[in-house]
C-alpha cells in the first residue's frame, strides 16, 4: 500500500498546522506544506504529490495563478488540485472549476471530515490506472 | 428646473421610460439617478426596484408628485436615498438633497465594502480557531478532566456561532448585491419543513421548547430553491424557539390555497412590541439591544429570510397570535399555479408564439408583458428539460434562453435545440446575467445565436431583434398599429389584421421600433398633437412609409397640418367605414406588391 501524498499550499502558518493535523486523521495521508505559489511549483515538480490543496488568496502568486503555472509544467500538469478558500459563492466555485480545479473546499472547514473530503477527490487507485 | 441652476455643476441626461434608463445605465455610468416613478413602462415601487437593480451602486432619489408616506417608506427600503415630493421642495432643496444622497450612498458603499472585506478576513483566523477546537473536541475531549472539557466545549460552541454570524453577514451582503443564484425546482413543502424541524430539534431542546407540525398540515408543492427555502424555515424556527418561554411549543402549519402555499410558524413568546414592528425585517434589528447576547442570535436571520422570500416571488410577514405570541407566515407560489403560467393564455390565439427559457418567475412575467406589446405570445420553460419538452410539443418561431438554468446551462440547451431538425434555423436569443460568460465561448460560436443580451435586459433591443426576425413572414396577416384607446375599434380591426393597440405617442414609437406595420390607424385628436413627433417615424425597417388612416369617433375634420401629409387618408367617422377604408388600404398594399413582382 503506497502513501497518498498531499501538498498543502497556504500562506497562513496556523491554517497549515490545522490542515496537517486534520489530514493526519487518515493514516494513509502524508502531508507536506509550503507557504507560497512559487514554492508549490518547485515542490510539486520534485515530490509528485497525489493531490494539491491550494489556498486562493495568497500574496505574489495567488491560487489561480499557481494552478495555471502547474498546468504549464508537464511534470505537474496532471496533478489534481483542490482550492481552499474563504470565498465560496456559487459563481466563484464554477469559475475555479473552469480553471481546471478538481473542486473547492470552503474555509472554515470541519477538521474532522476534511481528510474524507479530500479523499473523495482523489483519482482512482493506482492499480486501476493504465500507467 | 435643474438644468437652469447653473451653480450645480452637473450634466443632465433625460430619459422618458425605464427601458431607456436601463439601457443608458448599462452603457454609461452616472453619479446620481433622479426618478419619477410614474413612467409609461414602470410605476411605483416596481420602477424604484428596477432603477436600483439597473445601477445598485448609484444613489437614487425619487422625485414624484405622489405624496404617499407608505410608498416613500418602501422606496427607502428598496434602496432609494430620498423621496422628494414635487411642489413641496424648491430647486435649491433638491440640489441639497442630491448632494446629501450622493454622500450617503458613498458611505453606504464604503460600509458594504468594509463588511465584505472584514467578513473574508475574519474567516482566516476563524478557520484556525474552529479547526483547532474541532480537532481537540473530536480527539482529546474524552481524556480531559471535566472542568477543562467544559471550557473546551464553550470555546468550540462559540467559535461555531462566530462562523454562523460571519456566514450570515456574507449571505446578506451577497443577497443585497444580487450575487446569489437561485436554483428553482418543484419542492414538497411538508417534507422540507419536517427536515427543518428535525435539524432544529436539538437547538429547541436547549431552550426547553418543543416543535410540532400542525395536524391539519397538507402536502403541497411550491416552486422554490430547496436549500434557500430550508434556510428561511430554519431562520423562522430558530427565531420562534429563541423567543419562546421554557416548556412551550412552536407550531408549524402549511395551508394550500389556489395560487399560493402558506407556511406559518407560531410561537408563544412575549409578542413583538408595537414600535419594533416596522423594524422586524431590518438588518441587525433586535427588539431589545440585549436580545442579541441573551438569545444568541445575529439579528440577521429574519432579514435574510425576507430577502430570500422576495427572490422566490413570495411574501413574508407576521401578526400577533390570538392568546399571545407571534405568527410568522411565508407565502410562496404553488407549483401548479406556476406551471399553469407556462402557457401564455392571455395572448391572441393566432399570435406568434415564442418560448422563453428562464427560471426566475418575475423576470419571465415581465418579459411576457413586454413581448405582448409587439403581439407575441410568450410561453415559459423553467428548466432545460421543460424547454426541450415544450419545443418538441409546439413549434416556436423564436426561443429566448437564459444561460443559467437549474438543470443545465443554456448553451447545452441550444446545442440540443439545434439538433432538432425543426429548430435548426429558428431564431435563438441568449439572455445572460453573467457578462463574464460571453458569446466568445468556444461552444457557442457555431450555434447561430441571433443576439446576446445581458441582464438587465435592454427591452428595446430585444423587441427590435425579435420583430425583425420573427414577425416577418410573407404569408402573415397584415399588421396594424392602432394608436387610440377605443376597444371597439381594436376589436373590429382585429377581424382583418393583427392589431397592436397603444394609447400614447411614446408607446407607438416603441412599437414602431420593435416591429414593422402595414398600416397605422390614428385617432384624429392624437394625429393632430402627434403629427410632428410620430408621422416622420411611421416607416418600416426598410424605410418605406407606412400608410395612415385617421379615424374620428366624433366625425371631426382633420387638422390641416395632418392633411399635408400625403400618406393620410380621409377621416372616417364610423367603425364600419373605418374597417372598409382599412381593407382598401391593405388591398392596395398587396396589389402594389404584386405589381412590383410582375
């Protein structure tokens, strides 16, 4: 059984800590975190996470810009991305999904069910993939 | 009056109807709107709502001859900054009022921006706090000594309350800015209410209150957004629970009327103080300032409920309950009633039928009203599946599609309509509330969409587009523009032609913009006063002069200036002679056409 790698990108250290513990409730999850879009691009290319949890409002390179850059790099283009955002109006969710995100998780989230919700967005288990 | 006042550094633009105002506001920005709510196409509160919706960020001042206190109060609630009465205020007073209105609106806007920013900013620390507490409660609480576990529970409960408060503030802010999308569908009220009661049972127990569904409650279907309606019922329930004394009950009942379903929530609380009654649905309103803390409420629940019910085309209110307490009620349109409205039954049986795919009932009714003026019958489809079923059952000459529909988007609907052989070339017009999603959408480029209109709808443009594409047909009945208010004449003329009857020059000008006519029938009095304004405009879309028959019920002679117009025929003083003259005119029109062909 392989670990499921989750890369968390959020500029708030406290939120990174809470998400880390919440995702830790699922024993298969291994979480790494970084604080900026630029770091996320490097880490995603090197570590090949199974899924990226991406904060929308970050300084310098925000969530949508980070996603666009991830899609440009063949090493990261296929990695599913979930946005994590305090702004969750219906139109905005549609907008984020149209950018190529897998889905949107609202802040504040329920920490006890966060891992299960992230899991529901994961691609099919590796064994079922052709590659 | 204002334009004469040189000390007021303003540029004044005057429009004479709401659709012109909406069009103007869609294209240009203004600093202030001065509105007389007695327009040919919008009156009273409806006019105020439309003006406010067309430019929610622009201060709106009502200037009217109507000294009506209740309208004034409602006007201010609907977003107007001031309500001025003509004759009671001088020019200088108006100018001062305009300056104050601008300043008030600016502060209101700053406040809204502030609320929005603060609410979003609050969510970030709240996410950390409620997240941490939630994890502790979920994992560690069982291992803590009782006093600490209790403190942890208090911190956790209150962080959840703060989350609800921030959500409420954001909800109301979004609702006021018109940014909430409603997904209308058929909703069974009884099971929705049972669901709300179940969800609030724990909350009620905390207050020592029972919730009961009245035994006479019937099953009833309404047209609503189920999530939003659940929010309304929850807010009414939690309000009733908070104001009930211990060991009392809150009773919910549902009554089905012919057109509306009425939902009531009765409490046995202290009742609403008389001087608080006008403020019940205001934001942050609490009868007693201490209530907010004592009752654990936000002061926003009822305000949110009212905003939602308004958008559901319903009505919310309250009354003192016999024997003490308060009864809140919500009335919503019955599903059957709304379903009955889908066919335009008031239109003439031979009117050209168009299909409007739009899920907002008020918008749909408003559009039907407009399209009737150019002689169209408008059937409604509230969803993609309704639209496909109606389009298959009836052959429509044009289809209007709202981009947002509850069960799919308008573009996919158009794709599927174009796949139906009978709709391959039919005129389709898109109506969109979202300017961000334009016609450049890859999928929409090949769909042969006739026009793409953003909301608020520019009715002039819509009617022109429809008239050009739909009303033209070589085998059609002749069309007469009848400028008069005499129903007998209209009835007689409709025997031989499609008649559009209007009773003002403005309405006639609108009708002319919207469609081609073969003949105009004018009352002599109108012909006299209108000739300089109307006669030059009596041309069809190709620029051909439309012949005019002047009719006088009193047998009066024509005005000499009207006679100078070569196109005028002689005056006719009985309906029979008028119909005969119209027949002649129409016959010579056809003859003219056939000669041209020969």
